[in-house]
């Protein structure tokens, strides 16, 4: 199994990033760059090789590289972001994954799909139907993944930007989320509530190691009490733009 993470440096226009569900506040670009370096260092410290996708400085939200692709096994499904200003972000991700030898598929017009709306739990692929991902995007992803053994389950998202703003999954498949953000918890086989809004998003670094926002200390302690090793990273500047730890990288686990 490979341990490669694609990352992308913050745009100099980061402060112009889109905000849909929270109040817009100013982003400190230099602090954001420092936090991004800390995030990348945390991945590397836990054994992940990081590869920088070509910068997209004209795209304010381009640091949220997860939205540009969905990885399923070794196949890269290039997204078609729901926000027009983000559509140019995908080309750099496509080049990086092609260089890694990944087969490439893509979501095409009129479909839209953001990678942040896709949560994989084994072969089940939950896809948030919200403001950025439309029904046609979900239908296209279902057609692409079905021959690969992926089962797409559509999930309504009305309270937050992306599905993975509301929920992510632990290595054992348990879905965790902040109840006020989740439309229908019963759609998930196992759902565990977390006590803080910023505790919804964990990056699974291994079967026992998790990466979480430093803005969710009570959730971090809860997960440690479940036997996980939890690393906390400061990403407060990205949280001002509805970002979370999963948004800032694309984990590539299968290259064969």
C-alpha cells in the first residue's frame, strides 16, 4: 500500500476564498502558510510522502486540493467543482496523478462534484448531495465506480458546505460527526457523535493513527480513549473558509 499525499500551497488570494455557511472573516495569509507547512510536516512525520500539485494561484480556494479528485483504489476520478471559480483547479491534480500512473476518469458537464462530498468506507462511497455536488455528478460517479466494486450511496447535505464537513470515518469504519451538521445519521451503518464542530474531520494516517484539527481538543481526547494515537494540527485560518484537515490533501493509497 502506498502512502502518498498530494498537497497544494495556499494561493496568495486565499482571503478571497468562498464561504457559504459561516460568516466571512479575514484570513491571515502568512499564518495560513505557516499552518499549511505544519500540516504537511505532520503528514511526513507519520510516514507519508507529500507531493506538491502545481500551484493555482489565481484560484483562492486551491489549497483545498481534496475537492479536485476522488480516489478509488488506483483510479483517479477528476471532479468538476460546483463553484465555477474552482473549475480550473483540477488540471494540476490531473497532471500529478497521471505522473503517478493512475488511470484517469472524470466527471463531465452538466455534472458537478466536489471531492469533499465523498466519504469512502470500504467499498461503500457516500456522496453528499448539496450545494456543490449535483444529482448528475452523483450518477456519473456511480457509473464510474460500479465496475470497480464501489457502491455509491447518496446522502443529503443541507447544513454544511460538504459531506466531510459533517462526517468522516475512523479506520474501523465507524462514521463520526457533529449531530447538528448531519441531516440523516441513520444512513450510516455505525454513527458516533463528536462533541465539537471541528471534530468531525479526521485523516486516517494508519489503522491506529489519526490527524485532527487542534480546534477540537475534546474530540481528540475522546478518540484517544478509543485507543487511537491522535496528532493535532492548527488549521484555524483554513477553518475560516469552511476547511478541515481532510480538505488539505489527497491520500493515494493504491498505485497498483
